[in-house]
C-alpha cells in the first residue's frame, strides 16, 4: 500500500526536485481553479444582464449621472483590489471582498460589450478560452520538464507599464484605428505571457493560504486577455 502511494505521488509530481507534498499542491491548484471558475461565471452573468437589458447601457450613455457612475465603476475594481490584497488571507472577509471585486469588474465589461455585435464577443470569448486552456496545459507540461518562468517577472512589469502609458495616450490623443489594433495586439501578447507566469507561480510559488490572491491574478489575466482580443476584433470589424 505504501509502495502504491509512493508511485502515485511520483507520477503526480509537478516539477523536478519538488520538496513539498504533491497532493497538497494539487489540492491548492484545484481550489484556485474552482474559485476562478465561479468568478468567470459570475462575470458572465453580470455582464450578460448589462448586455441584454438595453436601458442599463442607455442610462450610462445618455445622462451625466450615468457617465459619472461609469467612471466610478471603471476605477472601483482598482479601489477594491487594495483591501482584497491586504485581507486576502482573512476568512471570510476575503471571500466577501472577492465577490465585490468580481462584480465591480463584471459591470464595466458588460458596458464595454453592450454596443458590440454578438459575433465579436463570441469570437473573443472562444479565442480567449482556447488560448488560456492551451497556455495552461503548456505551462504545466513545461514546468514538469524543469522549465521555470520566473524570469518573465521584470519584463512583464515593464511591458505592463508601457501598455498603461500607451492606453493613457490613446485616451488623451486618439491615434486612430491602427493604434487601437496595435494596443489590442500588444495587450494580448502581454497577458498571454502573464498567464504563463502566474500559472508557474501557482505551481511553484504561492503558499497554500494565498489561494485568493492566486485566483485574482489569473482571473485578471483572463479578463484582460479577453478585453485585448475584443479590442482587436472590434477595430477589425
């Protein structure tokens, strides 16, 4: 019985020279992906209500109060992210803050998609799901072979700063469809790399009580990848 258990543990080892229990790490990974699944389902539900109920979107476009509220909703996830980071290990407050964060993320996404063609949204969703699934499988396979993607951290931080500054320039000085296309493609590449980087951290780095923050990191990668692809398809339409 002991020999069988050792064989199973060896087969499920995630990376070479692993000095922790594979069973505990796999349990942690399953917990994180379960939370992400609920986050994505909640995001789809809230965004769908905004998309399929036109008066909601019209309120945010046709009134000053709606425009101000829209701006507040755009920045609200960033505001919510700070207490979530601070209390991400404090149960059950961490789940409550995670719920608020997810809803505040979903609402602006619904408003972004409200005036787009359903075909564009569907294309972005399908491509996002395909890319996330493929990159996740690749990262698990590469890490099991002994690869490590921690070196991406500084480069991704710099690339994200460039993307943010590029976005601010787009808002202040619109440069046309081509720049929107470049912005979307650049964002898609950066967040594809972030999926690999954060999946690597999920396998190797995060401690067992950091499941909330691990979920938030990967959730943001998926959402930002979707928004980047949505931008590309919207411009190309």
